[in-house]
C-alpha cells in the first residue's frame, strides 16, 4: 500500500509547489483614503492604508534639481472648501488622492514577500487652469514585477461633464497588465505638448500641468507560500485517510 501512495503524494506536492510561482492574487484591498485626514504632502513623505505604503515622488524635473515640493494631497470630495485648485474633479464620494505639480505616488506592500496586483482604480485629470473640452494627457502606470521587469501602461483621462468639469472614471486595464504581480507600482501623468507627444520628463517637463486624482485603488496581495503548502498538506493527508478507509471497508 505505501509503495502505491508515495508516488501519488509526491506528484500532488510537486504540482502544488509548482503552482506557487503562478498563484493568483486573491486578497483584495480597496485604498479609498477614507481613514486619512485632508492634508498636503511633500515629495519623499509617505502615507499608508491597509498595509500598503504610498510614497510621494517628486517630478522628474524637480528630482533632477534636488527639489522637494508639495506633490500629494488628500482631499474631501464632499467638502466644497477642501479643494482650492481650479479644475478639481467631479464625482468623488469622500476622500481621494490628488497628485500635483508633475509628481507621482509609488505603492509598495512591505508586509508581503510575494507582491501584489492592481485590479482597478478610478481616476481623473486635474486641470491647473480652466480649459475647454479635449484630451490633455494620460495617466501613466509603471511597475516592477516579481521577476524584476519594468512594465507600464498609459490610460487616456476620462472626459468632462456638462459643466465642463473633469470627472472620475474607472480605469480600463488590459488583462496583460492586470496579470502582473508587482513589488512596486508608480502612478504618474504626462501632458500632450505642441507635437501631440505626451511628456513629463527632465528633457520635456510638464511645467506643473501633469496633475491627476485617484480613488478606490483595488490591490490584491499574493498569499504567502506557507498558506498554500499547509492547504496542500491538508488535502494530501485527507486523500491518504480516504484511501485507508476505502481499503479497510473492502477487507
């Protein structure tokens, strides 16, 4: 009996271990900034929610000049006096995060050794001056995945409502990007220049116009391998027990 069970148990554990490298993220958290009081944050500072750290990143031009500036702000969409920026987005329900002056925000999850995935988010353009209808830039998502590769995608900003306000909309992330498991993910923006090139760099600065808001960021932490191994051992033990019971019944 033992000679027949060993190969089966070994095959079960081999398949389990092999599956750890492609385990699907299942532990979802929605970062909605509700626990955070409205405030302004300088580049180099960080906030946290649900175990995720959010580091505020200086603009490319500012970083090259070793500048520290206010690039992040938690705003209350329900408070008309919370936002003194022209062009604050419509459609916010409670707090949201505004990234200003060409800056960005980097997400990490220190409590997870296996990284996390991005399932979705709401986002909007923040116009620094009154503008008419049109496409002015893109949201840029750049991440380092579990294999150390840099992957990125860009999304056109949602449009304006009937009052001319830019409004929040859901990000249409493609399956390939959602399939990545990240160790870090940076969200920034670019602005179209006169040549219709979307830019925000040292050589092509955005001149404090690459501004945006994000809310309801859905991140999925990858479970630790130990939880899969324990589950697999439990299933293997159950299989052994059932085979013993079946053999005892047949005797």
